């Protein structure tokens, strides 16, 4: 199994970055509109990227304020969807404060089938999504 890995620096306090990745409202500003649901397995975030992909469901595994967010993909997707290789993978955001206003973000999607024809495309797509996170958080950070 492979890991998609990105690192970025966001010019904003760690609390602002955490808020953007730890809540459905925050995630909705930079990725896709999220719905938060309480289930017998814990909190599940879901979004609908389109009928060709199905519903993406991410179970919240861990929230450590201002330090770490982890999700597990619990949904299945059509074989033609780039999300088809996501089932069972984990999305991990590790945060570290660097100075007064800068946050280092270490993102990994672990357990990815490296034989998937979507591995490279998803790696690139995560780069774009994380750049959107950076733009949104920096534009909302208190100056």
C-alpha cells in the first residue's frame, strides 16, 4: 500500500487551520459541502461530488485540538471513480505551529492501492485541494 503525502505552510495561527479541517463547516469552505452525522460508529462527514462518484463518507477517527485530524473513508464508489481506491484509506492532517502565525501541515492519505489507475491523479488533486485550504484559511486569518 502507498501513501499520498503533501506538506504545506499556511500563514495563519494553528487554531484557524485546525478549525478549517476539524469541522464540517470549515471543510465546506475549501473542499466540498459537508454534512455531519452522528452514527453508531461515531461522527461521519459526507459530501456528494457528483453521481459518477457516489457519496463520499469519512468517519472521524481522531481529533486532537490544534494538532491532528484523522478520517477513514467508509464509503464505496464505482470503479470508474477516482474515489474507488479510497475505501479503507485514512486521511491524516498533522499540524505544528511555526512561530506566531505560521502553521505547518503534514497531510497523508495512507493505505492507498498504488496499483490504482487513479493514484497519480489523486496525488495531484490533493495538491490542488490543499492549496485551496491554504488560500481560504489565509484569507480568513486575522491580520
